[in-house]
């Protein structure tokens, strides 16, 4: 599992990832599948 949680990725790169992820969801992919294939995970809110 990644330790940095994406914090070491540049703002421009994160924005490109977001744009591509949204397009994939709009095309019919589930958000969970998109998150998993990008190597990320949902933020935990129970802590």
C-alpha cells in the first residue's frame, strides 16, 4: 500500500488523473473500479 497517499504527485498530474477518472465514470465504469485500477483507495472517514 502507498504510504504517501498521493501527496508526492504534482498538482497537474493529480488534476489529469481526476479528469480521466471522471470521464471513465461518465462512460459507465463504477467509481470503485476506477479507483482500484488507478491504484488508489477511498478515504476512510471512520477514524
